[in-house]
């Protein structure tokens, strides 16, 4: 374990790290080791009000200042760049919607931990045990409800903030926990997002913690800070997302949108002024050239109050005209800029526009293409996030409990799609008919059926009533065809081929007959099942069934003829 330098925390009273570790260590609090981990795993950063301040507002960020901020961000000023991105997400509804949609989709995926194994080899018992421990650690996090702490899905959300802003840092809060399966282990209790004032970029381009209070929000930090210290081992997860090949300080996904955001802000203000000026009827009054100043002032006063009072009284001879307001605001250049900004935001974040703004361009085929592109973006974000967890969090869990990170399991994210149960059942039937051996647990999971436990009461199996016994007897009669006599080889081959067709294509019909209590029930069920089938297809399958029965009957007759008479 790397030693943590004695730098000062940004907490009330300037409590140093060494003092904090001593104060919160088990030896000074009287807590048992089962309640608190080692002192070097306790919380380092403390919440502070200053991180909720922001230096710049929307009206201050002109396009020139946005460009200046991005240039400083490339030089290592993470705070100003982060404040810009945070303000963009707060004030741009389309950007907030797209980022939230991406995060929700990634978090909602099926996250699972798989034990490590050699290629084409089953995992070892030790690898399976480590995978179970990691699974327990991820899904049994226990954040404090009243604190700004996160469980596993909240941890995913905070790390995904780097997908747009370029970097996100999360502190892990560890605890000693007594478990029934693993005994006393060190596990992450919760996670907490770290504000950029607590870290910066060092001269070598790496991330380090600040040794003292961070700069005031809105203060530009300039180039890299040489006094940053190393991140303590196992305490922080650093997520860096690069949208292009360059140094990560200048590779954030939101950088190309910053100019469009600034342009949209000014366009929105101009569009509002345009609507105020031309969105209401214009009032035009013509008065006589001989009118005195008092009459003109009275007419002007009536005109100014006409919008709110909805009535006016003018001197005789005054002509009043109401010009209808402009209705085609969509043709204005201001609205065109706003639409372009939203469109570029959709393209950059989700890779497409149709699922956000279909307009009059949507078709089913085009929608499917756009949905696939969106799915590719979501899967890419999930794979990147799985890499962060697999390279940082999982090794820390193993090293703190086993002393090494060998046999580290792999974490994967798979999309949850609506499953066609009929298609799944037919696929499984095809695989079984082809002679493939399928794992029982996978089969139940694939068909979305709970796996029966030992001793559990179950319901199922074919009912031996109605037409069921007749069909099973016919199937039994076809069994001897596996080893036919030489003189009946052609007929037996035909029977076997038709039997394979029966067990494959006619498998649904067989299942209907097996679970039916009477011929009438079987016919009614068959009508419902084959309702959308072409009559020619059903007729062909019935013909095959008749040929199967004829071939089986012929084979049975031949076999009976060979038997000696009693």
C-alpha cells in the first residue's frame, strides 16, 4: 500500500489527513475491525459548500470567451472547462435530455460478473469464488440515505459523467463487513463523486490530488499544477473518456458543442426580442394634421394602453389600423440556429436524430437504422464503463481481500431486449433436434423460466390422456426403424427422414396434441396456433404427417410378418 502524504484536507478547521486518519481509526474510536477498515481506506475528501458555487453565468459566456475557456482547458484548466460543460448541461434542454438518455440506457443494461477462465476451459473454484465476492461487493453497497453517497448504479451514473465532460473522479468508501460465505472482508460501502476543485493535471499529464484548498470557482488555474500528489491506492476511480485522439484534456465530447451552445444562447435572446416586437399586432393611428399637441398626446396614450385595456377612445377623425403579427417565426435565422444546435447535439451524443426529432422524415426502415446506431453508441459507452470497473474497482476488491488481483473476473453489460418467446422456443427445439447438448441452467434462463430447485413442487410434462397415448404409441412403433432389415432399407430410410421432419417442423403440432384432452380441443388449439400460416403450408405438413404414419405402419406390418406365429 502506498503511503498517503500529510497534506491538508479541505474541511472546516483545516484538519490534516494524518489527524483525520488517527481520529477515525478503530484504535481511537473503539470500533471493532469488523466495523471499520484500515485507516488508509477511510474517507479523505469532505463535502464543502464552495464546490457548489460557479464563477460564470450564461450571459457572460460569449463565443469568444467560450473559445478562450476551451483553450485553457487544453492547457490543464479543468475547473473552468468543467464549469462550462456543467452550465451547458444545466441550460440546454436537448443536451441534458441526450446525456440523461444515454446514462439511463447504460445503467439499465444487464450488468453481470463472469469468473475468469482459460479459453474453452471451465473456471476454477477459486475463480468462481472471486467472482462471487465481486458480485457481492457490487450489489451489496450500503450508502447512507441522508448523505450524498451512491450505490452501484449511482456509481455508474457518476462515472458516465466523463463520457461528455472528459473526466470524472469518484471516491470509494470502504468498510469491514462480516459475511456468511466469505467471512470478514473489506468491501466498498458506497461511492461519492469528487468535484474538480479537488484534483488537477500534473506536468506529466496525469491526474493528482491538490495538496491544499482548491482555487475559488471561476478562477482560472492556468497551466498544470506541479504540487499535486499521487492518488492513494484503492481510494479513487478515475474515468477518462476521449472522443478523439489527442491529450485527454482536449478530447471531451462536449467541446464541439460549446460554440453551438453559445450561439444558441444569443439566438434565443434575439428570438425572444423578435417575438416581443412582432408577435403582437402593430397599432397604427392616423390623426389630422391640424391636431394640437394635447390631442396627439391623448392618442399616443390610448395606443400604449390598448394592448392591456383592449379598448380606446380617439378624437373624431382618427383612423386606427391593427396590423397582424408575424406568424412565420420558423423562417427566422434565429430559430434556424436553435434547430441546428439541437440537431448537432443529437448527432454527437446519440449518433442520430430520428429517435429525438422524427419530424416528417421518419419511416420504419429508417427508424430501425437510427435505433441500431443509437444502440451502438450505448453499447460503446457500456463497454468503456466496464473497462473502468474491470481495470480499477475489481482489482482493488481482490487485492484488499486476497492480496493479489489474480483470476480477476470480467464485468459485462448486455442490453435487455424484448424476447419473442415463441421464436426462442422454436430455436431451442431446433438445436435439440440437431443433437446439440444445451446446459440446463442456460435453457431455463433463455426461455425466462425459473430453474426448479431440489424438492420444489413442479407442474409440467405431457398428460397421458386423450390423443397423447396414441401419439406416444406411434412414436414407440417408429423406434425399431433405427436398425431395419436389408430388404426394407429404402422404406426405413424414408420413414426416418419423415420422422425427422415430423420432430422438427411438426414439433408444435405434436405439443398441441400431447397437451389436448380430446380431438376437438386439439383442433381448436391448432386453429389458433396456425391462424397466420398459409393453407398450403399447413396442408404440406399434414401430408408429411400422414406419410410418417403410413411409413411407420408399413414398417410395423413388415416387422409383425417376420415374427413367428403362435
